[in-house]
């Protein structure tokens, strides 16, 4: 059996930031959101596998990204796994802080 966390209840949205997740969850000063896991996985494509990444947070929010295809798949997946240690435990909303 797999446990599924429910999404957080979001604060009311003001007109200025209606579509902004950052605006609904608050600012990093008063609301802490942390990355808990970075997972990589392959999905069978037509000619070669497609590589995806899932970034999970402590509030049950998951972001997905495609980051490559089958050529050099193990090397690219390894690179993403190695970089994951730099973002786990940090706020995913402060994107500029994650540049290496």
C-alpha cells in the first residue's frame, strides 16, 4: 500500500498574485517549504527512453521536469542525482539560491 500525502490548504489569493504559487503559500520569511526528495526515472519513448525528474516537497507538492533522452542516459541521471544533494532541505521557491 502506498501512502499519499494531501496537498496543503492554500491561503486566499490577492488579485496581484492570483496565479502565483509563491503568493498563495506566502513568502519564505513566514512559510518554510523544503525539498524532501529528488527522483529520476525513465519512460519508454519511441526510439529511446525519455528521462524525467520529480522534485518532492514536505507539503506534498511535486514538480516534474524532462531533462533528456536515451543517449548517455546513465550519465545524465547520475549528474542529476549528484546535484540533488544541493537542493534537498532547501526552499524550492528561491530559485536563484540554487545556482552552483
